[in-house]
C-alpha cells in the first residue's frame, strides 16, 4: 500500500520481521498454551525494538534523504505494530482461560468466533444500514461514505451477533461473564470496529490510495478485511484479562 502511494518504507524488512514475529507467536502458543501469554508481552517489546533498530541500521547504507529517511523507519514500524502485533491477539484469545482460574480453560475457538461475528456484524450493519437509509455524513473529511445511520446499524448488528451467540452457547462462552458483560463488550467492540475501519481510511487517504491491495476482488487488500479485527482483538483480550482478575 505504501509503495503504491509512493511513500518511503522498508517493505522487505517489515514483512520479514512480521512473518518471523507471527510464526514465533504461533509456535509459543501451540507449545505452551496459556503459559505463553505473559512471555508474549516481552516478545512484543523485543520485536518492536529490533524492527526500529534494524530500520535505522538499514539507513546507514546511504546518505540521509531529508525527511524520507525518518519516514521510512516510522512507516515500517507502524506497519509492523498495526498489522502484525495487533493481529497477533487473535491467536492469543484461543488459549485465554476462564476468569475463575479453572484448569479447563475456555473454548478459545468459540471465543474467537464470537469476536469475529461481533466485529464483522458491526461492519456489515454499518454498510447495510448506511446504504439503505444513510443521509447524515459522519466524518466526510475522512470517509465520505460513512453515515450516522450506518454507525447506529453497526451498534445494533453487533449486539445482535454478540447476544445471539451467547444465548445459543452460554457454556462455551462462559468466559464472557453475564449478559451485562456481553452487551457491554459487544458495544465496546462495535465502537472499535468503526474506529478500526476509519483508521485505515485515514491511512489510505493520507497515502493517496483507494485500497490496501488487490488480494481480494471486490474488497481490496487483506488489510481491508481485517482492519477492524486489529482493533477489536486486543480490546477483548485485555478486557477478559482484566475480568479474570
């Protein structure tokens, strides 16, 4: 996306570190389960430090090119944190335990499905409602197509998905607590889903591109599909960690 928009970046370095990081996270979770969660926070710091340090080391190969030199390092670091680090909270949810500390853990697969359903129903609700009855522009200077009616649809559809799944699978989703927490978490996630979508709009508008890529015909790049999840997954993870204490 940055290359398409003519923004200076270090795509090979960024992608190399992103793949290495996500593979490391996946292996640690597969081998250690819940015990990997605490050490992963330290891993986040280590990888971000390496990305920043390596980015500046790569700049030593050539003369400083004004602001572009710093922008290269900054854009690469942002891409690593925005995509790789935030997205890594999805697999972390797979091994999050019940808040009572029981050794049975939580059905992480259902928890992940619940997160994806709430997030994507928010996206879908915003699109459907905005397309049908949207009249009042929400943030036209960022995304001309977003409306307040669509925002209301996102809140409603996310509640529909969150409460509906919890009603059908109360035991598998017991980690969510009670109905009050389910509704509260669904509301928070729907807000962040909208923010995540707008955040990518900010990036695309500032860079000057329409889509993050062409991987998915009709949708755009992969980031267009997971942008909201990159904001909702960390929020749900930390909320549940806080609830467990």
